[in-house]
């Protein structure tokens, strides 16, 4: 799964990386992004990439209560076409979720050690995501998203048996294309990332609390690989 991640880059860096300009997002570098918080997403309207801040935790359009999103932060790649909560979004509403690291807790006996995992190495990358709209009681629209997960690659297996889908850069345009509705083809993009392009190290248990969102959270305790 993926329950925490980082986006510590400034807006100029991810504007260039994800090909959008002229949007005042007010993004502040974040070292401990948690479910229900606003996250940066990138969508495409058929002509250009567009950034949007969405709440992490997908709320289907048919939901009666937005709290359902609190437990829908991840979507398993293997069942996207089967789950009513994700099926339509997979076909019609896909996004990128930029990041420069994600956390996973490695179990060692009774202890769980928080690990920060990076890719490319240590640069920006994008999770494959889905997004939805939900009409609120005041008739405004709530935008929400989920991160797609897959089975762990060789690198991740010693840490956890699942991992977020990190899309290779060459797949990003196809994933965002609003005209692409071939879910069989899209499913083929949702593979475990290249182990050789990933690194990890142990971090402080400061990360266990989402209230802790400062640079010290990502400082290494010990190097794993």
C-alpha cells in the first residue's frame, strides 16, 4: 500500500517536470503527506496538462458520505475493472500524483521501522492515480484521488509486499490521455517499478504522526540499501 509520501520540490521544479505553467497553486514543500490532506495531481484536458489540488482518499460520485474516502486512499491495480468505486475513474479520470519519496513500515519482529523510498534516484516521479468528483451539500464539487498499488518488485519485497505504481516517464502521456479508454492496454502500464532505480533508508519515528511535517522527518537514521 501507500499511506504517506513526500513532495519536497518547489513549484518551479514540478512545473518543468510535468509540463504546466501559469498556475498559482500555493504549494508548500511537504515532508509527510497523509490521507485526507490536499495533494498535487496532474490531469490532461485533451490539450494540456493541468495541476489540481485534490483530497487524498477517493470519494465515488455515488457515495452518500464523503467519509468513505478515508479508507479509499489506494486502489489495487489487479481489480480496477471489477470495483465499482474505481471502474469508471480508471476508464475516464486518471491522473498523475507527483512525489519524490514514499514511506513504508518494515516489520522486524514486533517493531515497525519507517523507511523512506525514493526513485530515479532521489528525483521527482509520478504515481499512477485515479480521481473523482463528488457534489457537496452546498453544490460545490469535492475533488478526490487515490494512488494505484501493485505487487512489490524485488527491491521492495524485504520492506512490504505491495508498492505504489510509479509510472515510467514514457508512459505518463498515455496514462493521462482522456481519449484513451482501453483498460486492457492501460492495465499493462501498471507494473512494479524498476528495482535498479530505487533506494531506501530508515527514518525517524517522527513520521508516524502526520502533524510532523518538517525536514527532520526525512533525515536518515541508517542506510538500508
